[in-house]
């Protein structure tokens, strides 16, 4: 089945620790995105990548880092510099141009 | 950058009634406007989209209208059913410079369809 897979579904982190969220797609999409979702805030863009080895900051990139070494993978690292990391994180991918973005099922990160 | 406003934030209707959700956008260069439905604990799923060269699009009980002059677009759901209950998001994709892959979302509308 073609699709976009995020893992893990639930993640717990101690304060001060970095954690990496996985996102893999087998749709052969060039573009990939990371969004953060908080109640009442909608989806806010963290980082996006239009092509391998290239990525741009979104609206709330501080405290996050990404890499795009392979077309199918776009991992997100939540660093200890992120002040309020508890949230629902969504990864998406799309082809170039005005086309549908497909979302993964999300990772719920909780800082304990 | 693009800014998308969505109203209302919550909407409650009786089963069988229609529901309308409205969005406005700020970047006149935006050319793609999708609508997503999100159920609790899941990722958003596309339900309908419209491109800037079209004024209206319909898919069974769901329709989207776009007014480029006024920079607003709307989602219309007719004959609502309880399974339509979810959070709905509008979005806009830019078409200028490096922003032509970037989707900007509204804050969402919680739709509740009462049986």
C-alpha cells in the first residue's frame, strides 16, 4: 500500500532530552512537511522540504531540526531548546505544484 | 506570508441540515485551496479541493466555492449525517517564489451533527 507512515504513534520524553520523530513515504513525492497541532491553533508549519538535501524553515522552526537525505524520509528532531514540545505532530507529503498533501496519522509527543 | 482565517470555530447542526464553513486568504497569488477532515486522534484527510481557475466544485454532498476577487472560499455540506462530525480545515497554497509548496491552514471548525 502506498502512503505516509509516522512512528511512533505515542512518544514520551523527559525534559532536556532530544527526540526524533520518523516520517516515511512511498508515494514518490518530492515535497515533505512537518506540522504541529495544538488545540485551537490549527496546523502550524515547522519545516518543509521541496527536494532531497534541501529544506526551509516554516512559521515555528525554533527548537526543531530536520534532515532530508533520502526522498522517502524526513525525520524531525525536537530538541531541548523547544520550550513547549508537548503536541500532536503531523507529517505530510505532496507532488510539486498545486496538488493534494497526504498526511500521516501523527505522533503525539508528551514531555514528562 | 499567507494568512488564512476560518469561521466559525464551532458549528452545530441537526442531521439533514446544511453546514457552511468560510475561509479568507491574504495572498492573491495563492492558487490551490483544499479542505481537510480530521477525526479525533488521526491525520487530516482531503475531502475536496479547488484550483484558482475554477469557481465551484461539487462531489456528492460536498461542494466548494471560490471567489478570487474577494479572496474567500467556502465549504458546503448538504444533508449532513452524524458521521460528518469532525474538525474541518481549509488551507491555501501560495504560488510565488519559494512558497509554492507551502500550505497554510485555517484554525479549524469543529462540526457536530446532532441525530
